[in-house]
């Protein structure tokens, strides 16, 4: 997968699907690095588009 910013819901869903494939990849491999970067991109997108209201906690 070409790593790029997540800018749409389609990008988000595609990133989640790819993360499922590479999630258990060993650390310090190409797929492991991809999983780590995808996780960061997904987290960033979720924080911007699905914020948690702290008053609900």
C-alpha cells in the first residue's frame, strides 16, 4: 500500500483494511513499519473526525 495522509472516509476504510493485513507483522520489517505508520495515520484521522467528549467519561 502506498502510505499517504487519510483525507476521506474511503481512505480511512482502506487504511483500516490494510492494517488488518499487516497488523501482526514482525517489528523491523517493511510490513511492521507499515503497520506502525498506518496506526498513527488512523489515530490522527479518528482524533480529528471522531473526537471523544471528555464529559462523557
